[in-house]
């Protein structure tokens, strides 16, 4: 009998996506110009509730553009959680600034505001707040810290489409927000990203930089060093087809999270839930084993049942290129990284699939 295979994530692409992509091909508008690029930017801005949205080719370059537009560079320090995907830190290196790592909160897995305050120096220019795995960070505590010290805030919302604090979408608190539409995100364009802001000056700067630094008043005249970070019309066409589905995906992901929470309540793992006053988009349903030694055996057991999982991100300060910036300890981040597992989280999952995953975890610990 063939083993059932449950991937950790797979996109859901409907008829609108197929129709839009075919329209691009038939019209020959396949590069970075075309109606879908403008439309995706407008519609995404409306969904988030922000004034400006500029599409880019992926979420990592979105972070790079955000830091460039804010004037972050050599000699500046940027505070960033160590427990995050490495792109959040790499962008700091791209602009020649220094990453300053902070710990996480044990139960929410988000950057610790108290550690942010402790790590401030006169060189601190920016804070990158990562809404990790879809759970919003404590913006009510972080923004006053930034405001008191005149520090810019970039919200890394790569994993947080649909996440809210109260009724307000994440990405609308800081100076700039960055987004990813990689194939495993809640909505996807294959590869792609977005930078959003309330500030027209930052939006204009990021648009100029992503388009090779084109001056705009003379053809092929460039007055700054720019980059080719533009999104293609085909990718935007996929995004336009995905956006009408986002609310349905988010509802389904909450249903999946509820099944996991119920099925794992008597198992020695801690389920990443939802902080009071926030809406977790549950991009990834995450658990942390209470005994770090159990994580890899559990993942192997799940794999034997055809269940794909991912480990938590390695803390950035443990990576060779960032070891010199290790000014820890970071006890919560270190423990979470050793204990965390991402379970299958695609809205394509059936209730039976989710129950099978939860049952496999139960069987391991029984």
C-alpha cells in the first residue's frame, strides 16, 4: 500500500490565475509592464489598508529596498530578532549596516520588546520587526520604543498576510512593510514581493530604486545606482487571481489550526496559538516539543507516515557569517529553534489530512 504523502505546504491556484496568465501570454505582456502589475499593487494596498504598494520580484529585495529608502547604511545598527529567516538579516548586510540581535518571547515566538530596549545604542537606525509564522509581534510595545528614540521601523510581513492587531492589518504600524509571495505563502505569485508604506516619499524612493534608478524626466537617464527588482506582469497576474481567494484561505487555515490545537492538547508539545487582541493568520501551524531531543525523532516518525515537516529557523547569530555579532545569550530563541516544528499548513489540506497528522504526533508520544 502506497504511503500517503502530506506536504508541509502547497499553493492553491484556481481558474482566475490560469485565465490571467493566459491573457499575459496571448497579449505578449509578460515582462515588468502590463495592467496586472498596476492592478495588483492597487488591490493589495486596499487589502492591507495602506496608501502605497510597490511590487518587487521577491520578499528579500523588498527588505533591501526598505532599508535603502530609509537611508540605512554603514555605521548604522539595525535591531532584528535572531529567531527569523535569514533574509531578514541578510538585507542588513546588503546595505553595509550592523545587525544587532534580540531574543524572542517564549510563548508568542515574536521579538522581545524588553530586549529591543536593552540593545539600543546611539547608532541604532532601524528596527526590523518580523511577524514570525503569522503571529503578530507586540507592536503596541515596540512602536513607542521606536518613537521615543526616533528610530525607523520596518515590518517584515513575509509570513503574515492576513495577520491583524485588533482590526488593523500588520504592516500598517511601521514606516515600511515588506511582503513575500513565494510559493509557500498564503497567497503566491510564484516568486514575488511587495513594499508598502503610508509615506509617499518612501514609496517614490523605493519605486525609483527598484527600476534601475531611472530619473524619470529623461529617457534612459539614471541619476542613482538602482536595481532591477521589478515584478513581472505574469507574476502580478497570478497575484490578482489569488487576492480574491485570500479570505477563504485564511478561514481555512484557522480551521486547520483549530483541528491541530484540539488533537494535540494532551501531547507534550506547545502549540503556537494566538495572542489576545491579535489575529494569527496561521501561515504555518507550529509546535514546540518540550524536550529538544524529541524533535528529530518526531520528524522522522512523521516522515515515515508520509508527513513533511520543517524545523524552526536556526538562530541567525549561530551562522558563520553572523557569529561575530553574537552578543547573547538568547535563551528563548535558542530553545525555540531547537524545539520548533512546522506542520503541514496548506489550505488545500482536508480535515482528514490534518487529523492524520495530529494522530501521527499522538502515536509518537504514546
